[in-house]
C-alpha cells in the first residue's frame, strides 16, 4: 500500500504543522457495512490474510485507538502478534472509566492510555493506574471526550500517527469531526444485517453529523484472501 505508507512517512511533519497526529481509520465490515451482528457482540469478520494486514498496519502506527464499547465487546489486545514489529500505544476513549480491571489491555506489555472526563470515579482511576494505565482527564466533546483535545495531547506525547479501529460510535465521530486523513477498510464477502459501521445522522438530531459525504479519493483496492481491501485518502467536499 504505497499511498498509505507514503502519507505515514509524512506523519511527523503533519503533526508539527497541524498539532495533531495523522489519523488512519481501519476496520472490517460485511458487504452491507456491518461491523458485527449487534452492538456488543463480537464477530470475526476478517480472513487470516486481512487480519495479518491489520497487524502490519498497527505496526506502522505510533498509537491505536478504540472506544470503550469495543473493549467491553471484544476485549482486544491491540498488538501486532501476527507480524514482526513494535506494538502501538493503546488508547481508549472511556469517559466514565468503565474499563474492566480484568481487560486484556491491562495485562499487555504496553499499558493503555485512557481518555476520560475530569469528574470520574477516583477509586476506579487509582485501580487502573495501579495496573499501569495512564488516565488522561480531558474536556467533554460531542459523544464523550473531546477528540481535538485528545489528539493535541497525543501529539504532545510524541504520537505522530494514530490508527483508529472502531467501533461504530468512534468511527462516526472521527468522520463527522473531519479528523480522518486516510482509511483502509476490509470488505468481507457476506451480508450480516448488523451494527452499521457509520451511524445514521438521525441518531443524533441537531448534532451536525456528517455535513458532507467524506470519500476515498483516489480509491485503491486489492483482493486479499477471501476479502476485498479498499484504501485511500479521505476527502471532505
Ligand atoms: N469489525 C470491526 O473492524 C470492528 C472494530 C471495532 C469494533 N467492532 C465492534 O463494534 C462494537 C462496538 O462499537 P460501539 O459503537 O458500541 O462502541 P465504540 O465505538 O467502541 O465505543 C463507543 C464509546 O466510547 C466512548 N467515547 C468517549 N468519547 C467518545 C467520543 N468522542 N466519540 C465516540 N465515543 C466516545 C463512549 O462511551 P462512554 O460515554 O462511556 O465514554 C461511547 O459509548 C462491538 O460490538 C465490536 O465488536 C468491530
């Protein structure tokens, strides 16, 4: 994926110019755009080949971000175990510190940074910190924690490239905030009729969601195992 690698090679300069990391959105969906069958229910969508691609992409980024909904549903490790390379720094959007103390992210080599709101449970914060997590209290924004504030803090901590893996609410908020620079999306060849990767604007009345139609331009694609992978830069008309 030369186009993806080329943009990533400019991540440090991008961060210096914009004050935020370069953001790559990456997830797997069924043909009808479902991330999983229903919210909170894990579903293996990728083939072994595209799972490996996901791990390669993770290894190319400084940090990887998911929402607490994904932690609760999938208990992910967010590592690069299928390829050689360094694990990215895990970051979780978790306004109210719902992260279970048994989460696999807390027993990994790189302990998560947890972005929350300032008025969270201090006891839970202490428990998470005792397990190695760093809790980052941040201002509120649409959908929970303010994404621009989080990205600014990540840049200050030396994160030049951030991979955003989901789930649906996080994907939607990053797109609606025009904070995605490029995307790599796996299309698996089945229909699921489940949780849509991008939520309907109707779900958030009055919330200026998706004012325009962000598109991949130019679009590139390849077949990998049983899946199709599409990627490109995000353009916001
Ligand atoms: N196929 C794939 O590639 C893939 C990838 C990832 C996940 N998934 C699936 O997606 C599902 C989870 O998606 P989800 O939509 O329920 O949850 P999610 O997007 O993972 O997490 C959403 C939660 O993050 C917190 N949050 C804090 N600040 C936020 C902000 N600014 N914007 C958005 N969220 C913010 C909110 O919880 P608080 O209010 O408590 O902070 C929010 O409810 C799971 O079933 C998982 O299996 C699939």
